[in-house]
């Protein structure tokens, strides 16, 4: 059996693994959480996600765009302007994020 077929079968058997693969990047949840506040330009996003470097942000944004979690809109201005928003699919992650944040707050060491 080919590797791609095995991966496809694994994802069909375990939807949890599919979800984790979708949102498992180190910065993915921070980016999604930041975009929950609405549309942001690249530099605003870069400043808002504490600790991320430009190269990593670009990489994560490309992955999220390819997974249809975020939408990227480029404007023909000088300098170029790019805005990011969550897609409908991305917005469905809000309850998940809220639960994770609630769990973290409940179990944070004081």
C-alpha cells in the first residue's frame, strides 16, 4: 500500500488526528486566536503574535491559507498591503479556542 493511501486511511479512521494535523503548528492557534478579533494587516499580525519571526509567520499563514482557515487579500498599493481574515471554516474554531483557553485558565499554576 502506498504511503499516501495509508495516510488517507488513517485520516478516515481518526478524525481527531486530521484535526490535529490541521491546527498543530507551533504558532497556528496563536495566529487564529489573534485573527478572531477581525481583519489584520501583516505587520499588525506580526506585532500581535508575540515571539514569532517574519519567516515563520509567512510560512504559517501560507499553510493556513492552503487549508482554507484564513483568507489573504492583497491590494495593489505602494507599498503592497495585505490583509488577513478568518474564513467561515476558520471561525468555526472559535468555540474550540474558547474551551482551550478556559481549560488553561482553570489549570494554570498560581
